[in-house]
C-alpha cells in the first residue's frame, strides 16, 4: 500500500559523496551539490575523496559556519524548503548533538533527522487524518497523520509530541500525555532535494468522545474522521505521504489484530 521506508543504504547512497565529521559519516551529498559546496571554500574540505568537517570546531562555531554556508545554498537555489527551524546534527556513534542546522538543509546534506508521528484514534476505532496545507514546502495537499512534525534542536521525542499535538491539532496537554509509544522506524530514500533520512517516533493516541482537532499553526488544511476501510482505500490510492502512509498502515494492522 505504501512505499518502503527502509530502502537499502547502498542503493540510496550510491553515487553520493560521504560527509565525514572526523572519522564518522554524518551525511551524503550528490556529486553536483558536493562540487558546489567545495567551490564555496567554506567549512567543508575534500580529503581522500571524501567531504570532511573538522571535528575540533566548537559546536557554536560549527553551527554558525554551517548556517552561513546554508544561506549561500539557499540563495543559489539548493534549499527550496527553508523553515527557519534548527535541528540537531547528531553524532552517529553516540547520538549527542555536534551542532545545529536549518531544518531545510538536512535533505540536501543527507543528514539524519528525527520526527514524531501520532495516529489519532476515536473511541469507535475511526482514525483522524490530516490534509497538509497547500502552502507546505513538501507534499502539499497530501494526507498525513493527525499530528506529525520534526524534533527541534533541544527537544526530545516527548516534548516534541506535546508541542506538535497542541500546534497541529489543538490536543489538550492532559490528553496528549496519554499517547502510547508503539515503535521507531527509520525512513530512508532519495528525494528531488536530496536524501530523506529520518527516525520516526510513532505513537497511538486514543481521543475523547467529544474531541475535534483544531489546527493552530496553519500547516493543516483540514481533518477527516475516516473508517478503517476508507483509510485503506486512501492508502491504496497513494493519497498519503510516504512516511504517514506507512505509520497509518501499521496502526491499522495493530488495531485489526492482524
């Protein structure tokens, strides 16, 4: 019903140039973008055929220098989905942040981000589905989970969940705290603006009988309360975003007892 979230790394990264933070690989750049970045002579150098960032730079300096480079990339048309939101760039070995970077630069540099997805479930088993606003830079107008959003720098999954529940669907804090964690998935694939590489923290949330979602941040065009059959039809028709489709399909399977 949905495209695979876990395409083989060798297939996704093939032909791309690894981005190294010292000895650790933190991203992958297309050959064209790699050449562009190297020509800027800012922050990233070429060593033994690999792109390299000095790991001894203090995090604030690294964040500032990388932001300057990202602004150049945006000016020259490489970053179409600028968000004015900072994500943490994390070390792949221990997960600690090494710096902050504009969210809209993550795909182009092939960096791994994190997000929360919440399946909003009514008392009778129907599912609240959001339609993304037409103004969204990525997947405008497609169906989405009731709540979904990136984990910003300085947040953990729980704090992002509570914030996104309020902003995207007007879920009261006391209700949002009842969200049940179900699983983590890694979503990896090529996109026109780079490589999408994201850890999804997935939750189910049973909603009160009288609950009506209400978007507060302008990122949702509207909500629909859909039966499992209607959701399945929408999934088969490709109406959902790739990540939300996989998250929703897994929710249907969990609650059908399959």
